[in-house]
C-alpha cells in the first residue's frame, strides 16, 4: 500500500503530521486509495476516519497488534540455505521436519 501511495505522490498525506499544510483534495485522493484497497472486512475500522493519515494509523494499529503477538513457526528440511534463510528472519522460529530428520538417520545407518 505504501508503494502505491508513493507512486501516486500521495505518501506525504499519510506520513505528514502537519495536517494544516496539506491539500484537502490530495488528502481525499490518498484516503480514497487506502479505502478502496483494503479488504472489505477492514472497512468497519476505517469508516469514521476523516484523513488519510488517520486511516493509515488505524490500519497499522490493527495489523501491528496481530503480527507482534502471534508467534510464527516454519517447518523446513535441514538444507544449509534454508536454515540460514530462516535463521536470518527474527520473527520466525524454525522447526526441523521430524520425518526428514528420521530419514537422515535411516540413511546414515544404511551406510
């Protein structure tokens, strides 16, 4: 969404805290862009917002709470590239695939 607003030169209307310096018509364009691009179940949360900034902050407060409190787990094989990629991302906890680990143990015993 941020990229879309930046592409339309409307990001300043979301990011700017000085509302008295903003053009009302451009603010309405940014507000329209936000409202038309959110899922229909989100309209309940933003229907009373009067500015693009208020709408953006409301959406951020809704989605940031959800993502920061929910732990994320990913199950992968033990490939070095996969392990490195998942360990570099702080919000994921990697869980090795149990079946893959058993398969590795069985293969080693055959040798």
